[in-house]
C-alpha cells in the first residue's frame, strides 16, 4: 500500500513502544500499518494488533494476516556444525513469522 508504515517487534519490551508508534502513525494520517513478529514474538505482534484494533481505534480493521517461515541462523552454532559435520547435516532449523496489516475502515 502507498501509506504503509512497518513496525518490527524484536522482543517483548517493544510492545509499549510499538503501540505508541502505531498511534503516532495513525494520528499522522497513515492509512495502513504493517506489524511483523518472529518466533516467540508472534504472540506479542498479535497482542499489539488486537490492542490497537479493539481498545485504541475502533475504526481500524485487520486487512491481512500472513504466516511464513525462514531458515534460522545462529552465529553461536556455526562452529559446532563445522566441527561435527556428520551430525545434523540434513537438518535445517526454521523460524516462524507473522505479518499483520491494519488499515482504517472505509466510510462506505
């Protein structure tokens, strides 16, 4: 969308900051907002979206929810995999993610 702002939630402590950023975005005239969360923060992203939708702005609706996953890379485990190439050679770790699009309701 043209008027889209993205909020990425990295940890649980970002919840209050994310809600404030969303309020400022909608107050500033943004028509849509994209909230992203990965792994353990999927629940935080859903919670932020629900707080904005139900408590803060009754004119906001959830336009789209997208679920997906990506390969998980951990810098601490690279040395382990190099040393033990026979172990977990075919194993690929993945991390889940969610993208929630909020938008203002049209007046039709």
